C-alpha cells in the first residue's frame, strides 16, 4: 500500500516539509491585470505584498482546471501510488474542493479520496503534515481520515487584519463580515474553526493584538502553534514574544500568508494557526 498526499498552495507549508514528506502541491492562480501567476511558482510573496496596495484593478484569484488535477493524480499513480488523499482549503472559502472531487470521480488509475480541511493556511497545512506522517507510520486511509477529523476539532486559525479595505475591494464581504460595519478604521479579527468563518472587530491595533493573545490563552494548552502574517514579520515576531509562555518548546513556524488569501486580507495582518491539546468549541 502506498498512499500519497495532495494539497493546494494555500496550505502554507514550508518547502522543506513538502519535499521531506513527498507532498504534491497544486498551485492556485493569482490574476494581476492581464497576467496569470501560479501561486508559489511565478510570483514571490514579498513582491506581491509590496505591490498589492497599488495594483489596479485589484488582483483576482482562480482555481486550477480539471486537467491540472487529472495530470497530478495520474502522475502519482504512475509513480506507484495505490491510493491518494487530496486535502484542500475549506469548501466555504474556495471552489478547489469541487474541482478535486470531479476529477477524483473520473480517475480510474488510482482511488482518490478528497478531504475538506475545513480550514485555511497552516490550519490546512497542519492537517496535511499529520496525514503525511501517518502515511509514513503505515496507517490505513480509514485511520488517517479518523485522525484528521479529530485534529480538525482542535485546530484554530485567527488573525487581526489591519484594514477592511481589501475585503471590500475583493468583493468577499459575506454576511458575517458585513456585520463588522462600514468603518475602514476598525481592526477586524477573522476566525476559522471547523469550516465556520466568523469575525469580530476591535477598534485599535493595540487592542487587536491584546485580543489575539487572549484568544490563544483561551485554547491553551497547545500542541502546535505557528505565526501567520502578511508582510508584517516584525509585528508577528513581537506578538510571539508576548505569548512565549503559551507556546510549546521548539521552533515556531512564522509563515507569510499565500497571495491567494492575501488578496482578500491585505498587508499588515498577523495571527496564529494552532492545534489545542483539547477540543475547544
């Protein structure tokens, strides 16, 4: 039995981890003017965030076509995969899961299981890593899926945005976000848990940081923590210093959010992706 793991570029896992665990990453697309860029391949994150405020019109994002998934699954089958587990960003945030499911149903070379992470960024990434490690331990597909379902209940992602401007510009102001109001000066905090995106607002940047610290404390003790940010590494590291007492020993990942999500949240965002040791509803 040889299970291979597939995910998409919104998982935000470092390249070293992806290579080590032989994870197949399918890039989403960022459209800037007339040009199309593959996330993580054709455009660097630093370049993207530095130029984001000046892009006109605002960039858009797109999922890869059916052929991209088809070729990826068939390639893994040719390499000896006997099963494929394809784990992707929450269905509520992207259409990529629907595309993967369509191709999985058509694929004859190898059985493909498509899994909704019900998360984003490293919330998805931690699930992908857990699945890859479980494969290396020799676990079956059923065992891996059960492990992922349990981990989802302990996984939280939350971040403070510096502005609502980019959510408004991108047209992604759903009902939950609209409830935050029309003032651009508020500092919205976006939260993702078990496939449910929610939001709250804080009036100042200092207040937003304090709220992030309280939220992390509320779900402690923690099994794993990573910092996420959008072109705000100094602020992210300063935030880490405030929560050192809550963070497990060892290296803490600090990852810049992928441009596919960054289009909507804009630069200056900071937050956490974390796994609690207990289920926190």
